[in-house]
């Protein structure tokens, strides 16, 4: 088993394990961390899982873990790996169960003081407008045929149904529609689970938050994103619900046999995969893209719910209750992207599992009105603490296939958090800080306690220092809604 | 036969170590463990009995399918399964009955059953496996 001493410091925040460290490694492994965060990697199975990722066929350069890394299943959380499209593989275990789990940030024209008198009411109405819980039913119900259209067209479907505005799509990764979605590769069970859940938060670490912009680090970029100090904003964190879970489940099971067929040796069965250029690999990609689109629509429908709730509570009371979309990013996804490898442009399949795309300025994938500054990156902190808005960099394109962290990253198990922390105490503490809390259960709150996570500010300092993304603004929660 | 499972630590998700004298007992203990993670099984009145028949590529895939089937039915119908009979089991095929009813409170929502380092091993007490659940 690799130890800390086996890692070589290649830059202030980059630690590399050479590929000689374990016989089956194809490329080196890289951790992005400061000295303290690095220690955390050796307290759970992060390093083993990162080494396992380096063994996948066709992996290019390194397997990487962003500084919010922790043990997951298959890839570590925070894992980034790019595969060649000719000899490489695509792995459902490198994307995870909640396909296109992600964050959407909505801006308002309001300042903190303007909504303060209505915050309790607003939170209650939002809690009702955005259904939560594992099997929770969504705001919209669709027929089987509609679901096929929804997962093929993504946010464009929502636009046609009057559930989106054109500018929402422009400010969504992939414009809210991943190409290549193929509903014929999705099982009837995934569709059955997906139909009633469009527009629902789900459970676990998913949340909806009203925040205030507490500090601006880069006024020029903040201005481009429509952010200003003391402004009220809303974050939505959720994914593809039962639909995405079932897609992952079906393919992790189904590909167990495929791995043997293609003679792929794996150190962990969750890393199951298929050659990108194979019928099985194409089938998974087609199904995964459907789940990606489902998640874009899910967050879009919730965003419209947020708009309705703001209107219901604030109409006639504030000068402008509308919300505009700043951006929407995925943090569990595999995508085909062009990157430079040894001076040559190369098409790669980039897996990001608990990692966010962070494309720098000038790229066509960045929305036109942000193209001069770079793509917004949304990094939620643990519940009740700060969140950050960052911007992608050119350096990230060289260092990490244009990727950065996705959050704070856990350090304590849910089991331990439940034992150590009382949800009721936590609720009281947050309320004492003036944060309005609406949650399904105190136990659920305890699992997401800040003590169970790394310090998001520390994680953000590492990505900022390493040049994976730059700080733009810090957000502080005013109200938290949890499943 | 005792409880047949215990919770083990996992940074982000939840995991159970499960054991049994044979495949049938291992599968029953795994299903009981899942129910225990999700809710207090003592509060469940078994009012529903569902016959289940599953086939899979190997024993580990069969275990994931078995637990996944119970989770799916919980999400769909709200039934928490607490009592199990396995009538026939091989590493690739299972036939049995799951009994359960509505749970008063779901204390730990479970989203999926993973293959993370999944391997059914021979051990002193028969067979043993650790299952990581996505939450």
C-alpha cells in the first residue's frame, strides 16, 4: 500500500505517486493538496482508489484527485481521469450513481436587508415548492414518450414546455443538452423511476440554499457573472434522481461480463468499464447522456419552482423578485473533450467524479458573455458554512483537463456524524447564527454537519493556489433547505 | 444465527459487513442488514409477501441484484422488507419470498448498492462480504 513518503512534491500543491509504486499502474497518480489535506488522503481509501483508477486502459497522463478528495466507490470522490478514445474505456464507476449531480446558481436583484422580513415565509414556500426525500415525487409528471423527449433534448425540452428561458440554457454547461443521448439504451425500470421525479431534490447531501454574497475577490469577473456584494443568490444542488441511479446500476451490473469479454483486468469491480469504441461502451454513453439531460431538466424545473416561490412571497413587497441564471455545472460526468497532449490536440473521454469542469477564457464551450473571463465554477461548502464562486483558468487546461474541486469533501462518516452530532443541536446552532433551516429530519441534518467535512475555504485556497480555478466571490447561507 | 451483519465505517457512504453459514443465510442477512440500515425493522408489520426470482452473472452480481430489487420496491411501493425466505439459490440464480410492510420512519435513505471491492469470501463463519451502499 502506498504511503505518504512515496509521493513526490512536484509543485506547491501537487503530489505525485510514480507509476512504479504498484505493478498494475499505467500512469502516475496526482493529488492536489496542501500538507494538511494530503494527510487526509491516507486516513481512508482515497489513495488506493486513485491508484486503482490509474490501471484503466487508455488513461492519459495521470489519474488525479482534486483537494476535496475522499473515499468513494470505484474512483475516489474528486477523481479526474481522461481516456484515449481509440484504446481507452468509459467507466460507469468513474461517473457514479448520481449522474450529473451538479449545482445551479441563480442571482437576484435583491439585497439581504430587502428579503430579511420575508425569509421565514420564503423558506417555507421553497420547501414546499421543491419536493425532497429519496422517493420524493417531482413538480412535473411526464408520460413515457415525453420522458424519451426530455432525456434526448435536455433543457430544450423544458424551454418548449415553458419551464425555462432561453438565457437559462445559455448559462448551463453543454447548454443543458448533452449530445448522443439514446433512450433506447435506458432500461424500462430507469424510465419508470424517472417519470414521477422530474423537479425534485432527493435526499443525502442535496440541498437548496438562499445565500448572500459576502465578499468579492475579483470585481471584474464578478461583474461579468452578475454578482455584487450583499446580493441575494440561490443555490440548487441535486442530480438525476432514481433515473440516473438506475442507469448506473444497470450498467455496473451489465458490464461485469463485458470486462471479461474484453480481457480487462480490474482491481475493483466498481471500476467496471467498456472500451469507448465498442457496442457496450457506446450503449453506456448513450444512456449516461440521457441521465445527464434528465439532471439538467431536474434543476431547471426546480429553478422555475424557485422563481414561483419568490414571486408568491415577494411580489408587491420588493422592487424586483425575479431570478436570473448565473450558471449550472455538472460534477459527476464523462464527456468527450479536446485537450492538448504532448503538443497535439486529442479527443479524450474525461471522467469527472465529484469534480467540476473549470474551462478557462476563450473557449467556445464557455458561454459567450463569460468567454473573456472563463467559465463560472460553483463550489458549495458544507451546510451552514461558506460556498464559493470561482472562475476557470487556462492553467487548469494544462494541469487537470480543465477540472477543479466540487465542494468541501467529507472527512467523517455519516455513521460517526450521527453518533457524534445531534441534529437538533446543529439546527439550533444554525438558527442562532440567523440561518433559517427546513429539513426532513434532524438525523439527516447531523450527517451533513460541517464537522463531517473539510474546511471548504482551505480546499478553495488550494485550487486557487494551484491555479485550477480562481476565487471570484464567497457566499454565506441565509436559509437552508434539506431533503 | 445472531444478527449476521455489522456496520463498518466509510467516509462518504455506508457499509455493512455481512456473514452467513452458506449463500442463503448470507443473502438473508444482507437483506436484513439493509432493512436495519434504513429503518427500525421492529416497527414494521409484515403485510406484504412478494415472490422474487433473479438471475445474474455471478454470486456478487446476484447479491447486488437482490438488494437492489428490495430497494427499488421500497422506493416504488414504500414497502420495507424485513423477513426473507430463500427457497433455492445458486451463485447465478435465486428464488425466494420477501415480506414486509410500511416503515414508520426511514432513518437512512439508501440510493444504490455498489460493487465497491465486492467479493464474497470464505471465512471462519462460512461466507463473508462487505457491501458499500450509496446514500
